[in-house]
């Protein structure tokens, strides 16, 4: 029980976007300026692996084929592209579901572990999916430190995508892994090429 509590206390910054110093610090980064994102669309999903200690703990703990530690949903406007995601107040001035400029999302991203994927559905469905994410961001939903997947009153980054898909399509491609008796949403279901097109991989 003590291990369980410590595990989730450390995951209070679940799916990190932080630039904290860590064991990953010497690995190469990607930058917005050096990448071509001209083909991104509203409703695309971004996945990345950060450099922080929490990111390393997540990827080691989840032990997925592709080690990812954070995700979000792209919204494109005339002036800029931004991401709807969810992070803890320990990593952001705002707690929970919020928006961030696409270029800033890449501030903490290891090269070879950044993906933009697009679900194989039509543009109207992708727009509806993104609209649901924007709706959640406007509700100021706090971050889910307990990883309680059954409620929408708090959300981690994967829970955000789960609920947006569930409410838009009636199902979600996010699946769970079991840790210390608790089901935790993980990332690699969003890299299933039978359901998603990989638009960018940097």
C-alpha cells in the first residue's frame, strides 16, 4: 500500500512536459523551427517523450513498445497552432486541461520520440473531436492526480483524449495497463497504424 501511495504521489506531475534536469539531458532535442509541420490539421494528436525524471519514470513504468510520456490534441487557427492537453500545476501556471502553443509544446521533447498522428476518419469528425477538447479546456477541469478513469471532473493527458474520443465517437482507442491494482491509461494505442496515419515522426 505504501508503494502504491508513493507511486501516485510521484505521478502528481503525470505525463510531464517539464524541462527539469534529468538522466535524459544529453539526448538530442527537436525544435519547432527545424521541423516541417505544414500538414498538421485540427484534430491531430501529438505524442512525445520529455527529458524530465517523471517522463523517464512513466516510460520505464509503462514499458510500452514506443516510450511516450505526454500527449495532446492539435487545434489550428489562422494565426497559430496550439495544443489542448492536461498537466499538473507543478509544471504549469494553470492546473489541468489547458492550451499551449505548438512551438512551446516542443520545448521539452526528445528527438525520435515525437509523433503527430491522425485518426483515419473524416475532417468533420476530427473537428468535432478537437471541439470537445476545447470545451473541456474552457471548463477549467483540474489535473487527475489519482488516475481515476471513471470520472470526467479531473483529467490527465490520456484521460482527456479518452473522454474526447468517447464522447465524440462513442468509443476510444486508448487502453489501460494495470499498476498496483489500478488501471492506468497508456499511449501506444494512439500509434496503431491500422487506425492512425503517422503524419510526422521526428
